[in-house]
C-alpha cells in the first residue's frame, strides 16, 4: 500500500498567530521545508490577524472544532498557558493528530499525561522550543548525549531576568528602573511576575530534568526565589568578589539518588559563560559521569529562533509519519520528590543602622547553626544609618542559613531584611 502522507506531505494546523506563530508560518510557507504543508491557522478574532502573505490555500478559523475535525496530521500549539491549551492538545491527540508545542507551562504541568496519551495512540508530542527557544537543548540531551549519564544541569533560562540583571550590573540601575527599561524594550511583560519570581525558569527546569537527567519532577515542588530584592549595591559587592548576579536554574542527582532542584538569583564569576549572558540569551550547562561538562548557548527567545525550533520538531514528526520514528521522551514516569535544601557557598548582604556589636551577633548566629564565615566586606562611603556590608560563607545548607538569618532578623538594627545568594564558581 502507498503511504499518501509521504506523497502529499504532512498537513499542519497552527494554533496561535502571534510573534512566534507568524514566524512559524513564514518558514512553513517559504518553500524551504519540503514535505510539510501549512493548511490551517486558528486564532481568536481571526479576521484582524489575516496576513496577505499567507497562501490562499490556507484555511483561517477561530473555531477549534474546525482544526480538530480537519484531516491535518500535526497540530502546532502556540497559544501558551495550561488552559485551554491542555484541552485542545488532548483532543488533538485523541483525534489522531501529533502535536508540536512551545508551551513550557503545559509540558511542565501536564506533559507526562499528554506523552502517555500520545504513546497509546502511536503519536508524538514534541516540545523543543518550550525550554530555550532556538537552542536545541532537548534534542542534544536526548540524542547527542544519550551515551552519557547526566547528573547535573545549570541554566540561565529566562531572558527577562538576564536583561534586567545585566542592566543593573552595567548601569547601576535599581530593579524598578531596569524592569521598566526591559518592558519598554519588549523583554518583559506588563506583569513580569512569572519571570522575575522564577516560575518561568522552574517550568523549563522541570522539563530539562525529565529529559536530560531522566528524573521527572513536579514543577510545583521546585523552590524559587525572586530577583526583586537585589539592589545596585549587590553588584558592587559581587564585583569585589570577581562575580556578577544572574538567575540560575539548577537540578542535580545527589549521591543518595535524591533530586535537588531550585531556581534563584546567584553569584556567578564575571569571566564565566554564565557571567557574560545578557538580554534574551540563554545558556544550559550539563555534567555527565563520563563526558564531563557540555554547554549550549544562544538565542533563547524571539520569533525567529523559537520558530526554528518549532519547525524542526514539525520536520521530526513528519519523518515519523513516513516510517522513521523518533526517540521517545522519558517524561511519562512517576515524578521524583524534590530535595529543596541548597548546599553551596553563600553571599549574605545586610543593610543596617550601624552600631557596635552587629557583626558579633551575626557571627554568633552563624556559629550556632554550624556555618563558617569565609570573609567580611564593607565598602566605604555609605551612610551609617543605611550601611551595607557582606559576609561570604563556606558551603552550608540553605535551611541552616535561613534559620541563622531568622534569628539575626529579630534585631532592631536592620534597615531591611538580609539578602542571601548562593555562589557558583
């Protein structure tokens, strides 16, 4: 029997015609992707989205039922969020259509369920663009490094935070001013909560943990800390230590088999690859038992780079439709419990109304919880009634440090709460 799909090509429906959706449509209609045909575009209020450069053979619709009842082979979901995307993707799989998505929240929260359904139906769900935009991290981890046993991943996975923190570093700007600039430049949403408080990076980390470390975790169990408390003075002190500050997502398999995962701002060396990340750039570094460290970096956002990752997944699914199945993604497993207790050297910044005995109280609290001080820094020229100083600590558990700072925090000399950041070297 002749496979009609191999002759006619894979038919593709696009859900969402925003920045990424338009870039995907341009690539699919360019003639550069043989064997793939864009046949449908879905968007709410579709009349205002119509573009004259889209071929007349493409059907425009604002009814999801038109897509689900159509003979398309692949549904590309680019609407974002968990709902209603989850229902649409589930129904697409139930109607015999494979799915490609860039939706990190959908995959992080419902990926195991959707992958299990796809497997039962003999279909595929691909989601390369959900993690690092145009960087083919998942494909590299799943295929290129499949011969290694990966035990740790660290990444800068959120362009909004990278942009804000790099502007604070270079300009000495406040968080509020850097955020405002990021919003004006289009790097931050009107409501930046998901980005600056860590939820965006946590969803991406959950996906990488499942694919790269083969340890699925619940994104809701990944502890996050916001970049909001960081001030310009922290970059001054970080520079004294040869460092800068970035939002870092980290997951690791510990010696006892437990999985550690967290997203938080951290000090990274200025001259490192992590310290040089700015704007929408992303970086992912993985460590394997046999191959050591491997690093991937590139454009983590934007219509063009993300669209390339989406279309690459479409091409991969099309190959499987004509008899060359891809590698199954190991997400349809029972999730592992997350150990939230971070162990690392730490930077702790205090801003105090200066008086005798403050450092003695701080060191006494550290000693009580078994924490060793590595150094103390105090830059000149600051007012005594708002004096910043920093202690750097040897490796310690975050839970112990939190207890020590809670005890110190009861004193009346604090102008604002202490800020603790891990140091990655």
